[in-house]
C-alpha cells in the first residue's frame, strides 16, 4: 500500500534567500589648508562604481556585497 500524497496550496511555502547580503558605504571628504584644489574629486569603489564629490562632501555607494572593498579618491592635486 502506498502512502498518500498530501498537497496543501494554502500553506505558506518556505523559500531560502540565497542572495549575497548587500550594504552601503559612505565616503566623507574634507579638504583643509589655504590652497584648496577647486576641482571636484572622483571617488571609486572597486574600480567599478564612480561618483564625484566636492572638496568637502559625502558620497554614498549602495548595493555593495559583504566583505572588503577598495576605495580610491582621485583628482587630488600634489602638495607643494
């Protein structure tokens, strides 16, 4: 004798979320001194996401996976 097969379409179904955790990173730029570079800077995350920021300001990168990331600030003039 075979065991009966039950089907209940009204019961909640468990579904696993296999997506990687995502988060955000905020980069703060503060420039000091008397000869401040008037150009905006460029902030890169993982050589993929790019945003411009002023000599003093914040930029936020979203959708980042959990773990280490490389952050670069470009366009900074060399000192005297």
